[in-house]
């Protein structure tokens, strides 16, 4: 497919580009970037991008595609359809499937399925420990050579500091990112929501922010001691942000991510026992949300990931204590970033794109997140001013568990192009 994107505002933070220009794509590759491009020949798909932003396809380094084992929640096809609608051209999927992704065979299965049915690029993440049991290291080198881009026991913390230390050592040997789910289970102690007024008022057991912060501190200490990198997943508390900030200041090789729900919602969203606002880590206090926003502003937080966690309706439409943790996020992440961060002046559009495509691609070593001549054409085209009302019934994801249903947001994905192929055209999935 030959594509000419005309007259859009091209923003490529990695290439230091922010200007009105054209992009010509042929054979799945960006062939030329420049003004008034007019390639010869017939059968060119011309996209009039005037008034829109043209950017590198978004990269989500933290999604749950649920396949294999939980296809009733989501599968690789439906999850990547949702990703494409959200402007994501690359996603890294967590290994807490059934069976878990702790072998070369499982990595190969995900890559094979993604090649057959995936709408976007899919990068498997392997487990830190075999069977996610936290007792024995996975064969990290084997996972690497099979195509895994990182290791994580996400969904479960690595409770053994000794095992985490060895994971950091081995992963560093193979240039693999370790993504840490920071949670001290003993401090969670059966809690379901953030410890505070809302927990008390609803009669629900609270989770102290220390449950996250203790493990963030531990993994920072280990990374500092070994002089190896570690990536902290879904940061949600003021204390965690400050721990990462101080560690970076003294040269620790730590990066971290947060999610849109941690900079847009407080634990007040659980009022009325709203199970669509139940997640892990839980939604926190206004003080924590403000700290997350400041961490995004000053660069402490490197990445905005979705932690896309689809569940069947029956797993959310039940009593709060029995409800599953997590929300879907692929189809709302960019509009939430534009509405709550860019429109409010917290981040520039370029800074938002750094956190949603440049940094996650860099941390995982994907070679994505830029518009570079000669490289595969992964592109998103979106409007920053067009408003729309979130309607979960229209989601491409199998799951509808979002607390944002009915929200009015700014920013709408118009085109998603993956390896030179248009997969979303004028807001419609092809």
C-alpha cells in the first residue's frame, strides 16, 4: 500500500520534528518526509491530515491480552483491535496467562497467534519465575532468544528479595528489562481499596500505600546494589514517586510507569461500590494523584502505560469483594492524556508522546516510537480538539469494564497505520 499523508502537524520527539509536513509510505516503510511531496504513479492512498497530529504509533508496554487460557475475557485478536482503535501500533503483553509464559514454546505461541490475527505489533513478556510461583527463575536467556522483550511476574509480586536480585542479574546479562509488580502481600492483608476515608465509609478493608512503597524501595536498593536497571510498574502513590525521584537523582538505573487512571481518578470513584473502579494497585487519594501528576511533569515518571486488564461482565457485576481487579484502557488512554495532561498545561503534546511511545519503546528495546525514513511505518493520526463521549458498548475489546463510560474527552484517533497498512481509517477499524 502506497500512502501519502498530507499537511498534518508531524510530531516526532525522537527525531526532533514538530512541523507541518508530508509523509510518503511505500512497501510498509517511510520513504520520505518533506513538504509538498507528490510521488508519481497511480494507486496512492492520500490522507488529508490538515488540522490533525501525525505521530509515531503509540507503544503500550503493559497490557493483558489474556490468551491463552482466558479468551472469554480477551484474546490477541480483540485486544489488538482495541489497541489499533486507541492509536497503539505496538503492545507488550504480560505473561499471567494459562499456562503462563515461562518457556520458549509459550513465547512462540503468542508470536504465532499475533502474526495470524493481530492488528498491531505484539511483543511477549516472559515470567520472572517458573509458573509465576516465585520460587525458581525462568530460563531468562531462553525467553530472550525466543523473542520475549522483558520479564515480569505482573499480577503477583516477587516476594523473595534473593530471587529478584538473581532476576536482575540474569536479565542484565541478556539485556532484558525486569518489570516489577511492587506489592508486599503481608501489608495488603486482605485489603481491597486504598486505606482512607472511602474505605472506612464503605466498610471495606483498606490497603496502606506502604504495601507498594516498601517493595519499590526494595527493588531500588537491589538495582542500586547490582548497578542494573529495573522498571517499576503501575506507580500509584506519592511515596513511590518520591522514592523513584530520589533514586534517579543519585544515579540508580530505575524507570517507572503510571496509568491514566492514577492521574485522572481518586478513590472517590469507588463510591456506591463501583466495581469498575476496583483495581490493583487501588485508586488512591487526591494527594497521591497530585504527586503522580507532578511526577509526570518533572520527568520522574517515564512512561504512561494502560495496564489494560479486561474482565468478563460477570466478574465485575457482582459484590465488591468478589469482583476482579482491573480496567480496560487501550481505547481511552490517549484521550485521557490529552484531556487531563495536555489541555491542562501539565505536559506538552510532545512530552505526552515521549511517555506514550518514545520511552516505552526505548526501555523495551523495540526500535519503535519514531518516524524515521527507512523504518517500518507505524503511525497514528489524531485530532486533539475533537470531543466525544465514551461509550463502552462501542469498544473493540471484548471487555467493557471501564470507569470512564459517559465521560466527555478531547482527542480522537482518526487513522492507525501498522507497518504501512491502514488498520483504522477515519475512526473506523478496517
